[in-house]
C-alpha cells in the first residue's frame, strides 16, 4: 500500500471519474508507460547489438570494404 499526498489523491480520483476508470488502472497505465519509455531509451550499444547480421558482411569488415571502394576511386 502506498501513501500519497491528499491533493494528488483527489486529482487522481477526478481523473479516474472523467475517464470512467479506477485510480488503480490509471496508476498501472502510467507506470507501464514510464517503464516502456525507460526501456525504449536504451544505450546505443544495446541497440547495435540487437541489429541483425548482414550476410554480405559475414566474412568482411564493412569499414575495410568501404576503404577498398574509396581506394578504387583514386
């Protein structure tokens, strides 16, 4: 059980009444949204590690390939 500020509790009750919902449902929805936002703002390295492997780069470093192509232009 949580204890919240009486003013906040009243605001929550009014909001729940307006949305035809319960205060518990509103708090649950808000907490879920907060957690999703926190997870969505992950570290760039985590996002990169989750990317699929590209078949054409399986046996070659993409940077090396890029440098070879640039060298051909000169």
